[in-house]
C-alpha cells in the first residue's frame, strides 16, 4: 500500500475513534436513551478537559505502562537476537495491534454498545437480554467467562507492572538486583492496605500524574527515534506480515509477547459509565496512542544497536534522569494497579446484583463518586494472589509468560457477544455485521492461540482463578434457582391467603411488619410460616421484593410499585439497577407519600435459609450443593446489604431441601 494511502486509512480510523461520525453511529445508538431524571454520563462529560484528564488516570494506566515490559517479552521470544528486520517487524505488529484492537474494535465499535451509559462485559451481556435457561445461554456463558477471567487479570496486572518499574533500578546499579522483588512486594502490600480509605483523596492526582507519564514516555521515544528515524517505516503492514512468515511457528510466541501492548484495552469499555465514551476516545487518540507509539518506536531504534542488552525503556533515559524516571514509572504502575483493583470491585458489585455472586460487604468510600467502593473480601484475596505471584516469579520477564492468556480470552468473549448486539439490538445487516465480526474474531483467535503457548509458563494461573470464579458464579445462580423452586412448592396463592384475611381466620395484632422475600407471584413461605407459628399477622403487613434490573440504573419514578392485596396487606416491589446502591430504607422513605405504613416503627423480617439434600432426586449435584451452602452461610446479611436498621430487623432461619 502506498505511504499516503496507509496514513489516510490510519487518520480516518483515529478520527472515527475520537468522536468523528461513522456511518453506523445512528444504528448503534438505537435504544440508548438516558434514564429520566439522570443525566447520561456521556452528556455530562463530553469534551470536558477534566474528564479527559480523569480518563488518563482511571482508564489508561495499564495500557500506558505496557512499554515497560513489551519489548523485553518480545526479546525473550526472539532469543535476544534483534536485527533490522525483526525490530521493524515487531514495531509494525505493535502498531497494527493497537490500531485494530484498541482504535477500531474497542474505541469505534464496542464502546457504542452502552447499556444505558454503562459498559463492561456484564453490561454487554445484560444488553442481549439472554437468560441462563434460554436458547441463547451461550451469551451468558461468554459474559461470565469474560468477567471471571478479569479477576485473574486483576491479580497478575499489579505484579508485572510494579515489578517492571522497580527493575529500572538495575539499570542504575546492579547492586539493586536482589532488592527489586522485595521493593515491588512492599509497594504492592501498601497499595492493597490503603484500599479501605478509598481513592477520593489521591484520585484527583491520578490524571495529572499520568499526563506527565505520557508526555515523558513520548519524549523518551523521540530521543530514540532521532538516532534511527527510519523506524517510522514500520507503519507499513508489510513489515509485520513478512516478519510473521519469516519466523514461521515461532511467530505465535512473538504474537503472545506483542499482545501485551493491548492489555488494559477492556478498561476503555468497563469505565465508560463513569466518564462517558467521548473523553475516553479523545484521551486515547490525542494523548495515549501517540505517546505509546513514539515510545515503542524509540525502543525499536535502541534495539537496532543494543539487542539483548538492558531493558530498552530505561536504557533510553539519560543517566541523570534515571532515578526520577524509576520513581515516576513506579507511581504510574501503582495508578495502573489501582485502576484494575477498582475495576474488580465494580465488577463484583455488578455480579452480586445480577445474581451471579453472593452478597459481600461493600463500603462506599466517597460520598461524591459512586464508583469509588471497597470490597474487603475481594481486596484481600487479590492481595494474597498478587504477592504470591510477585514473590514466586520475582522477575517481570518471567511473569510476562503468565500474562495475556486471561485477557485474550476475555476479548474473544466480548467479540462473541458483540455480534449478537450488532444483529439483534442495533439491527445491522447480517452481511455487514458478519464482516466486522469475522475481522475481530480472526484477530482474537490468533492472539488467543498465541497466548495458549503461555499456559505452561504460568498462563494457567489467571485461567485457574477465572475458572474457579466461573464455577462459583454458576453454582450461586443455580442454587438460588433451586431454592426458589423449593419455596414455590410451599407457597400459598394470594387468593387463598386473602380469603383467610377477609374471613378473619387470621388474627391481627397491632404493628407494622415488612417481610423481605424473593417471591412475587404467591404468598411467600416466610409470611405463611410466621402466621402458622405465631398464630397472627400484623395489622399492617408488606411483602417486599427487591428486584435488580438488567439496566444499570432505574428511573426514580419507576423505583417502587405498591399493590394492595387485601385489608392492611400490600405487596411492594423496589427496583434497583445493577450499579446502584440497594438501600431499602432510603428508597421507601423517598416515596413516603405513597407508602401506606409507618416506616419509622416497622419491623423488617427476612429469611436466611440453609440448604440440605433433598430426599429423592436432588436438584443439585452434591459438590454444588456443598459449595452453595458454604457461599450462602458466608454471604452478607440482608440488613447490611440493604441498609436496614439493625434494631428493627429480625432474621428467621430454615432448612430448604434442594
């Protein structure tokens, strides 16, 4: 392809990715109207410099620090033998990988698939409206696999990032070599320990620090390019193609190393709900992409004359700047690690409220920023995993072998779900959707296959973590369904119960009771058992169900639905989106004018059932029942999850056969 043609194509791609209009934009936006009463995130953040700066700190820490370890991984795959052919071929692969996966796939296409402004693979899964028991179950499986593997990625990302930065000290003096791993471990330990305090105090510095980082790596890259300006020719894709053919089967190992340059691309989509798509796109096109490409080009120029030597990123830096550069890189990698940890917290909350994970204690660390939360259980598990990887592998080049397998699988799952969205939600012509899907699928499968070679080198670790999370997710969901079916067997019909109330067969006593239950069609066993055991019912009784929508947020006007079933007896349904805080007391008080009971003196009742093996044919395999029972016993109490006043809360335990 002639040079002007190549540059024109790239310019068009980047323009589209940074907010330029694309011919399919209207179709992609179908059904994405904002929730009434709430500004759509994109409308709030669009074109605001502060939002673009924030995107640098929240979204691009991971992909922005990848220049620290990509070329050492490529060098290891090549055996340390860099010549001009391999150097330009590597740079060309990096360039086109960033363009195809990040600029085209995520920035241009995937980020259009917003679920009422929210992004992330679970939001994408919910957008398809597929169900676990329906014909499109594979979409749920893809979403859960992708989400589960993000936990594995979240464990390994802080380890490789901080290790890579700390290893810069070895360039200054080899005396630091024995201490880089302990230094990285201490930094990571402190990072996880301060999570409980939230990031609101230091979060405002993330963006400016990352801006300094991107300017710095761009300048360092230019220094390298000046010595060998012809490396810019690597924008020609023929260098990448010839390089792959020349290396034959060994190209898979090289591609596995090249793939590290796009780890973190999922964050563009996952954090869209916090910032809006335009600030994220602009930050990528104007700042991040040029900076990382310049740095990779500078490292390529260095490797033309110093193959197999020091870490090229730090070797490019003048000696007097080395120690400040190491400090800056450590700070940048800590910010990148913070972003992946926060992402794991947000993913956990979404999975909980969609019914795929048991309830966990969540602390809101900021009264202003909804996305700033702290999940202690997830934090400590990730800390143990990250420290184990840091100590076990000790060097970033060893850890690079374990990095990428989980991310490439998640990207493959995203592509699988995206095709369904293009055809069913956006109503694109199948031929056109299939062409785009085929391009992304081909690229994803190639990188997925390349990363499979890393399984033996440590890639099995994040895959094992993801597999365990997937089993937990499906077991929890199946257990909830089994318990629901068991409860339905014991439930009374509304007509039967109301007849007993009208016939005064159930004595009424003064007071107000709110029974929290998952049953919506019948009278829940919790109420029936209460009447049978106590011999009476409160004068004012509410059967309250909390419903988590497949949408991120629920219109405040549609939050609560009241329905009177009988004298002094109501059914109330409170709906929350999967990114909202489920505060029952606050929701009821917000609609106090319509609420038929005195909330201040109400007593809340809930059930905490324990599963036992069903006589006859069990609804779950023994191992799943035991796992579900363990998860259920250790899940958070409803009083804590729904912010119910503890002094007005009564919990009743029963045994349910499944």
